[in-house]
C-alpha cells in the first residue's frame, strides 16, 4: 500500500512537471511573437527604403549622362547625351545673301560616312540658325515670325533650330537617324536649353 502511494505521488509529480514545462514554452512563444513581428516590420521598412532609393537613381544617372556641347564660333552651348556629344559634328556657313544669318549644320561621324548628302554641310541632322539683332528687327520676315515659340534670344542675337533638310534620309540610313534625332530635339531643339558659354552654370 505504501509503495502504491509513492507511485501515485511520483506520477502526479511528473504530470505537474510536464505541465509546467509546456506552460513555460507557451509563454516563451507568446513573448517571441512581438519580437518577430517587429523584426519583420523593420525588414519591410528597409526594403521599402531601398526600393525608394532605387527609384531615385535613374534621375541621377540621367543627369550624369548629360554634358555641355560647346559651339565657340557662336558663343553658345547646350546639354546633350554623352553618346551624341562624342558623335556630333557641325559645319558653319554664312548666308551668301545676308551675313546676319549664320547656319550651323549638324551631322554625326557615323552618318557622314554614308554618303555625300549625309555630311554636315548638308545638315542631315538639322540646322541651328543664328540671327543678328532681336526678333523685333524682323517684323516682316514671315519665316522668322512663324517660329517665335522656337526662338531663344540673347540680346544682340537669337537662335532657333530647324529639322533635317538633306537627302540623307534613305531607308538604309533611317536606323542611324532615328537613334540620334530624338536626342537632338530634346537638347538643341528645346530653346530654353541653349545657353551662352560664359554664363555660370547653376
């Protein structure tokens, strides 16, 4: 009888011990859950910050890919893509019937190798025209007056950009033209992007 009582006490002791251990494990799990949730939240916040940072990078990269292309003969400069800056070439000529008009005809090194009419002299990538005086000096010049929205004035002269005027647009040259012309229109084709060389860059 005594041994049976001892056995019952021992079994009860084991049951209580096991229950206590289970309760302690449950408490530990309950305490760890807030910590795990905080860690997960911190990881998600970090991922969001990294994503935001990555979204900002293209703007910085885009600006780094731009360089000033200078035209010392006209005293102006404009920002263009580095890819275009390394390719762009120009040919300057003064209008034979009016020296107030100076033409800056553009081509690329690649295009100029494709034929005579793809050389800069024939402006396969457009022309920047520099005109002496101000816009008000040419009230009767319909050609100029019709281009008011494309003109950039600099006091004693103004400039504007005209698209390609040559016979270089053959089918076999379109791939090259289509690669460079959008870059031209985004830079020199936008009047406010043309600046004086001596102007301090902001």
